[in-house]
C-alpha cells in the first residue's frame, strides 16, 4: 500500500508539474503575443501619424502657392499689379512668316497694360470674335484666345516663379 501510495503521489506531482508548465507556457505565450500585438498597434499609430504629418505638409505647401483665380482676377484689372507680376524677361513666340518661328525676349517694360475686360464678351463681337479658355498643365496655366472663324490664335503662359506667386512668363501669338 505504501508503494501504491507513493506511486500515486508521484503521478499527482508529475501531473501538477506538467499542468504548471502548461500554464506557465500559456502565460508566457500570451505575454509574447500581447507584446507583439501592442508593438504592431504602436507601429500603426506611428505610421498613421507620419501619413497625417505628410498630408499636413502637402496641404500646407498647396496653401502656400497663390490661388490662380484670385491672382488672375486682380491681374486682369490692375495695371500696376500686372507690371509687378509679369516676369522680368518675357518670351514672345510668333510666326512672322509661314515657316519660321521667331522667339524674342522682352522686358516687362516693353509691354503696356493688357486689357482683359473685352475677353468676357469677345465671342459676341461682329468681327474678330474669339473664345477664351484656361488650360491647367503640370507646371503652368495657359490662357487661350482662340478665334471664331478668323485667324486669332494666342495664348499666355503663367507659372509659379518667385515666392510661390504666379507670373506671366510667355506670350505665343500664332495668329494669321
């Protein structure tokens, strides 16, 4: 009976030890998984905050560049502002004859005030009627004057040049 009692105690101790080991392992694995999951969540938060910071910077950069519509509305009507916002060296492209493209450089002092007020109703004119169109390019905005049943074909190129401000940088006159 003693032998049987010792044997049974041995099994109880052995089962208890295995159970303890099992519980210890389970706790250890849970801690590891919880720790990893917590690290992943923290990493996600850091990544999200980086994305938010990048988006904020991009949005801030967008806001630094002058709004073209606001700029152009003033440029159309204010002769002093127009002189200020015409590039110091203005490129002028034209075809003096059918075959040769002429590119000349002018200073802003070479030009008078450009009157844009008639552009709003230019399509209704009896002669030399034209339509106006704005086209957004990757690095510029182009202001077209395209003739209606006549040879008017002109456009102006506006670019962000100095201090994130819009400037007239080139005039193309391909009218004939």
